[in-house]
C-alpha cells in the first residue's frame, strides 16, 4: 500500500525528559499520523494528530494543565483534513482509523473522519470510558475528542484471535490481523498507555514499516535502549513494561535494520521520511 508519514501540529518539551541524558533545551515533538492507501480498503489512518478541538478542550481546568505542560503549535495547513485534501482524500473517504492509544495528541481529529471504522485494543479505551475529568487528565484523555457515534463505529481488536508472528518479527511473537488480509498487523506495546498498539505495514516497494506510537518518543531511545527521565514513571501506568517494550524494540531494530521503525513524536524520523517521500 502507499504510505505517507505526516504530522498535525507539534508540542515542545525538554529533550532530557524524553531521553535519559538528553539536553535541557526544548525540542519539537510532532504529532504524527500516517495515511495508508490500501488497494482494497482505500485511504486509512494510523492516529490523527492535533486539531483545533484540542485548544477548545484545554481552555478550562483541569485540561488546561495539559496545555501548560506541553505547549502546542498547530497551523491551519497542518490540520489533518487539509493535509488529506492535498492527497485528494476527503474525510468521508477514510475507511479505517487505527488508534494506537487515546492520548489527546493521537485522537484530536477523530470527529473529522465521519465514516471510518475505529480499530483499537479494547482495554485502551475501557478504563477511560467513565473517568471523571480530573482522572482523565492523568491519562491525557479528553472526552470531548471522542465522536458522538464512536461506539457505533468501533471495531475493537479481538484479543481471543491472536496471530503467531513468524521469526522475522522476533522478539515480537503475537500480533493481530486487523483487516483479515495480513496487510496490517497490530502488536501490543505496553507501558506508556494501557492497550497501546503499534502496527506493521508494507509499502508498494515491500518496505516494512513499524509504527510504534509512544513506545519511545525518540528514535535514539530505541537505537541506544535509552529510556526517558525517571520522572516519566509518574505518567506511565506500567514503567517496568515500558522498559521491557523499549528493550524489545531495541532488539528488533538491531536485528532488522531494514525495517523503518517510526515513533510518533520523533522530529528527526518524521522529517527524514517526509523528505524521502518527496524524492520519490
């Protein structure tokens, strides 16, 4: 399938929070989304990035804390719907949205995608469904970003039907065939958020991409097996699982250097992919 790696807005935060031993300067963390054009299912998305709704939702407390901690920049041309239009894709054309997890920077444009199926791990959303706002902010979750007809269009991953992955995916052994044709393989990447899901997909040239969401914020973390600052343990539901997942990604990348491993917020990786796609 055709794969375009884009981003809708970015936030800024100190590098040393994102990677142990990093600089104290602020760096950009783009809110990546991917446009996947499937020969049968048509346009699909992995996550959605920020939207104007994020600013609406963070005007008041407690959500305002989110905007203070990670200031967000979003230009009109960066909106998901405007970027899709540049590829001739209308919001109603998108058949599926694969939701890695329900943090605001990954789902803020869901309401713009009017007809798609939402595919996600059931436990990624179940615990958020009835949280009061003050609890929600701990999980970077804002109810106002969830479309009204979300449940009607949801297609939760059936965890009772895993696929045994071949050796070429080691150390990842268990996946989920999200479309039933083997073209999008979901993998659970625990630690950063409950039920966080990454996906394996191949482009038209048979190049393998592994979108790993927030299992690492920077590609360097994966290459060097360097976790973020210890203070982030306060943000993660399972810091030990986070480190295990990062170790697995490190092993995978070392043994599969030809796979493009794409963290959702690594500016360097996203810029490199954008310039590569412009050269083709």
